[in-house]
């Protein structure tokens, strides 16, 4: 096997996230984590793989379960699968641990789907998301949508649309499916061989983009007209809540999300900056039956997932969230050799400063160039003469002036300088 074969490249549909670009990931996840904290959500970490049955609950008829699952037998003969999405694992954890409801959690985690890779569609993608279990108040739907919607705004995205729909409760859906099926059968000629597919999963083809079906789909009855009183009232309250918070949204009666677990409110965030085929930068909805299906007590649930890679593509298109500069407080230049520089660097880092130095063996001149390139605020040089007097040379790399600072006070001095700068910003 030769070393230049594809085996030593990241598998198709996966990507390495490396510095400096990874700093944007840090910023994105930190922004989301902070929002989640402000909204009262706690971090949840579930295993990367689960028993296959956990994910089968998200929908036997969906492509994700039927075609795209990374499932395998482990050495003990268990049938396992890599997580294709976040909700199933979180609901499984809820059913298993039975925490006090309402239970509000957030996550940042990779998901795996054996899809045909293209820009914005990967075999491993990351989502930040939240789930709330144990509260069916429409105000929770509004809170969850507000958490997501403000996230896009907080990172600077302006061209994100919010589409909202209601899948209704079981009663609503049963009534609707009857009339929808009758509509398909009346137009069996248009659907041809796909009638069977439409019959097996009548909702799924509703948001099909196939040209020859558009008239048929435009004329199809809409779920909104068949909502039970309870579903209709809930949905109206959600819309009123969104309006009260000043969150713009569009009703999307044909919005069908890709999992069978949804009941009631569903929503999707799309970006005009992405190709139409994968323009969703996030989505979610209510799933009031899932906890019970996972062996838990009947518990309503709602949540969303936001695709990090797609958000970053949208950020590039809108020229927002630039790679944050790597901020060093100090860069050590060693003109004495020995362990002095290592000790000073260690002291500074332990004191809370961001500090680094050049690779060993570089000339002093090269070390100063590295200090300039590093973007550090101060260069700190250990020089034989100054060190003999117990001092180091501190150079302000932005202004160019330099001074002597006592060796045993330099960390404190730099901390004060860094704090002063924070305050002055
Ligand atoms: P989803 O719509 O399948 O929902 O995924 C959420 C988001 O993840 C999408 O809007 C998209 O931004 C991103 N995404 C999905 N698949 C890929 C892919 N192959 N490559 C890149 N990005 C992708 C869920 O996963 C649900 N668990 C959301 C949810 C939470 N519903 C209720 N709670």
C-alpha cells in the first residue's frame, strides 16, 4: 500500500478544521454556549454512538434511517450506529435518567450521515442545538425559536429567513392525511410510479422541488386547514409570541422536516447565501411523542439543530465573523540561552497571560521578527546585561518603545498592561 493513496486523506465528506480557521469555530460555539447559558440551558454530552434502535425512532421511512446510517456490529455483537442527529440521543438520555422536568439542555456535537457530499452537505457535520423536555407551553416554542434566531443575528448574519409551520397533533394529521391521499389518488396520472411512494409517506413529497409536480402540490389541501382546535390555538399563540418579540417569520404550510417525530410547531432557518438545495442553516420543532417511544414517561419536547459548517458558509458569503486574530500578550525573545526563557514563559502563562516564543536555536533577530509576526502586544527579551541587574527588556510591539522591567515583576506588569488595554477598549 503506497503512502500517497487516498487512505491518508480525510475520508470523503469529512473535513479537518485547523487553525487559524478553527478560531471561528471557537467563537461560534462560545457565542452559542453563552446564549444557551443566558436562556437557562445546561450542556449535555451523549455518546457518539447508540443502539441502532434509538435512531430508528426518528423515522423508519426517512432516508436518514433507511440509507444514510453509519451502523455497525461491535465486537460484542451489538448493533450500534453513529449519531445522525442530536435529538434522539438526548431524548434517550432523558428517558433513561428521568431528570426533573422541564429539562433544558444544549449541545455542540458531530453527526454522521452517509450522504452524497457536496458544498454544505457532509458525511460528518456539526450542530449546536438545544432540546427542552417536559413543557408544552407555546411560550417554550417561542423561547427556543428566539434562542436560535438571535444566534444568527449575534454572529452578524442578516440574510437568514425563518419559516414556520405546524404539523398538528395526531388528530389533525389523521384527518389531513385522508384528504391528502385522496388528492394524490385523484392525480395518479401526474405521480405515475411515484404514487406508491406518496402513499407510503404522503407528507414527504409535499416540499418536493420536482417541476412536473408543482401544480399538483400547489393545489394540494394544506395541513393548516385541518388543525384540531388545540393545535390551531397552540400555533396561533406561538405566532403571537414571535410577533411580541419582534421576530420576523414566514408561514410555510409546505415545510416538511426530515424526521417522523415532529408534532406541532416546526421551523427552519434558511440563508439566501447558500444553494437552494441545502440552504437550511438550522431547523427544529416539537416532538411530543418521542420520549414515550424511547421508553420514558409521556413528555412533550421541542428543540433545534444549527449546522455549523453551513453557518460558516453563510458567514463567508455575507463577509461576517472574520477569523479572529490570535491574541498573544507577550512573546519571549531569548538572548541568554539555558532554561531562563522556559521558566519565564511558564511563569507568565501560569499567571494568566497568553505567551509564546520562537522555535529554539533562532538568532535574536529572527526571534524579534517572529515576535512581530505573532501579533503579540509585547516582546520580552532576556538579555545578558539586563538580566545581570535583575531586569528584562519589554518592548511595546505596536508603538515600538521599550523599557526595562524587573524580572520578578514582569508577569504582574504585563497583566496590568493587558488589563488596562481591556478596560480601554
Ligand atoms: P436537521 O434539519 O436534519 O435537524 O439538521 C439541522 C441542521 O444541521 C440543518 O439545518 C443543517 O444546517 C445541518 N445539517 C444537516 N445535515 C447536514 C449535512 N449533511 N451537512 C452539513 N450540515 C448539515 C436535526 O438534525 C434535528 N435533530 C433538529 C432538531 C432538534 N429538531 C428538534 N430538535
